[in-house]
C-alpha cells in the first residue's frame, strides 16, 4: 500500500499516553490528518486454579463503573511482558504462577498503537496482594469456573475485550 507518514505533531502528553496529529499521504498524493494515541503497551493475565479462573471487578473511570476483567496493567519502559504479568498478578490478586503465552492483540488499531500481551497463569501460589492506586485497593477478587466466565462473555456480562479474548484463547488452548 502506498501510504506514507509525512508529518507528526504532538497535541498532548499524559502520564501514560501521547496524543498525536499524524499527516498521512495517501496513494493519490492527498494528505490527511489522523489522530493517533501512542501507548507503551500492556499485559493481561488469566489465572487458572483447577477448572476456575480468577478475575477482578474494579472501577474504570472511562466507563464510570466497575467491570469484570482479568488482572492487567501497562508495561513499564523496557519491561518484558512476562515480568509485567507477574507483577500484575501480585498487585491485583496476591498470586504468583508460571505464565503461558496466549498471544497478543491490538486494542484498536484505528487510533492507537497499544498492544496487549496475554498470558495464562498456572501453578498458582497464594501470596499477599500489593495493590497500587485507589482502584486496585477497592477491587474485588472473583473466582469462578471457566465455563461460567465464558457464558458471561457470551451473554454480555463481560464486556472487556482483552478479557473476552484471553478467556476464548484459553478455552481453545485446552481443546
């Protein structure tokens, strides 16, 4: 495809993301403006205990309500995804385990370069939770059968995309 970035202007920089106005030249030579959010990437981990998975219900400010999701967080600069996954397990659940890759996903490539690396956590060992931030302090840890979590994906009670994909990839990996 004959597209070429011919300019870029930073509109805003936050604690985690950078908002850019990208000048994109199309195949016909016309230049178009595109909004892009640069993000350092993140991880999501689905812990498995027997036939159960462990999720968290936590408040998400962008939605102004709590949602049910897998433990997740952003990558620190230079941090390997597996290390970030281990950190998130301890912070959000007070667990450690062996991480098994479930692939990665682009969150919404129409406007952001954010990628989330997914893992299953097996051989779980309980430890102390080390929550960071108000949302994690108030999060509720929920253990339920994988079959029930998948039903919740199907009927719309789990709406978080990374959680839906991680649960479905986990189910497929067990077939």
